[in-house]
C-alpha cells in the first residue's frame, strides 16, 4: 500500500513536471508581444504573412483558448478620426475577447470616408500612425473596405469581427455587419458613453471664437485660420478687452485684500484704544473718586493755610541761645487783623458830655 502511494506520488510529480515543461515549450513557441514596446505592423497587400495552416475556429473553441501558434484573429474597423479614449476602450475590449487574441484593425481611407461619412479632421496617414501606436493593436490594415467581403476575410485570415451591436446604417444598407452576424463571426463590444469624434468636433464648433482667439494669440496667422480681416481685428479687440477685464479683476482682488488688512488693523487699533481708555478712566476714578477728591481737597487746603500762617518757632532763653552775643535779624510777623465791636451808644454820649464839661 505504501509502495503504491509512493509510486503514485512519483507519477504525479513526473506528470506535473511534464506539464510545466509543456507550458514552457508553448510559451517559447508563442511569438513575442511587440505591441507594448514597438509600434504595430502594417498588413501586407497580399494578406496575412502567417505560414501556419488556418483552421476554422468557432466561438466556443476561441473562448476556451487556442494553442500559442494559433491565435484567434479578431478584426475591428473604423475611421478613428481624432483618436480618443472611446476608440482605445473599444480596441481593448476586442483584444480581451479571448485568451489568445491577435487584433487586426482596419482603417478606411480618406476617399471612402469622405464619400460615405464626411470630411475628417485628420488625414488617413495621421490616422494610420495613431493606430499603430495603440498598445492593444497587433496589425493595421490600411485602406480598409467599407463593407467586408468573404475574400477580404479569407485574405487576412479573420476569425471574428468586433464592433458595437448597434446597427450601422451606411452605403445603402441598414446594417453593414448584417452578413457577418448571420455567419456567426460577429462579437459585440460596448460603446463608451460621453465621448465620440462628433462630440469633440461639436465642442470645437460651439467654442469656435475662443479657439480662434487662442490660436491667434499663439502665433497663427488669420490666413492659416481662414479668418477675414474684420474678424481678425474683432478677435484682437476682444482679446485686449479681456486682458483689461482681467487686470481690473486683479486690481479689485488686491484692493479687497488691502481693505481687509486695513480693517483688521483698524480693529486692532480700536481695541487697543478701548483698553487704554478703560485704563485711563480707572486711574482717574481711583485718583478723583468721591472719597479721594475730598481727602485731596482737605490736604490742599491745609497746605495753603500753612503757607499763609506758618507756625512760630519756640522762644529760647538768652543763656541757652548759641547766638547770644550776636545780633539777630529782626523777625517779621504777619499782622493779625482784629475786628472790635462798636462801643454802645450811651457810653459815647457820656463821654461826649464829659468832654464838654471840661471845656
């Protein structure tokens, strides 16, 4: 029993090592991914350059995974004008449809696009260059057909076609992918809401004046912008007016800041003045309050009376005086004013009669 377990574990180990070696061999056979380091390649006019036989793969087999030497070739086509994140997300979804996917992107030429859809902002060469530098793209087909044919699909060995599921009405057809859907080769992707080439162009047209003034300011000529003489002067004047408004706005902001600082300083000064005034009033009341004022008046009156009638120094005996033999300076005294009451009337009459008798 023990030997069986040991033999079974050895067999499992060998099988595990064999599986790892098989995975390593498959990784070695798998072509290196160049899309992350180098631009994608352009497809040849003769079609796919793969030498391996191209067996038909159904959707279930593709989802389970195919061998490394047999990637599932998914085709996605479009205009890709003003290449944006919506385009990139659609290509990312197409790249991640299956475990082993090789993404081929077809880009229509200017002639076909102008005929069936309208004028483009970017030229076909600029759109080709934008696509080969997308990380999800492995191969780019230039001058792709507007409607896919069986010959085109065979020439480029295309297994599935990826696009959003909304019917694409164009070139007199209700849906140019109808026959692809009926053949079971269509795989749906999701559109990115909120962004498209038409939305970007609408933004530019809506703010046309802003972008014209912006480019004039950056050095483009009116001729390059297809702007007339009068409009150019109008845009120049508007630019000067906007600069003046910006200057006035800046001055207003600075003045508001200055006024705010002055208000803060004035509040500080008022607060300090109130503190000083309270301190002054408190000191004044402390010195000249009801009790302090009466004491101060008495003290002042006493000093005045002392200055008017000073106290005399006590007299000393001649024997004890140190300046006995010396002449002293006369001492002056303030005269004392005495008021006598008038004599009675009878006394005055008698005195007058006595005087007459004597006479």
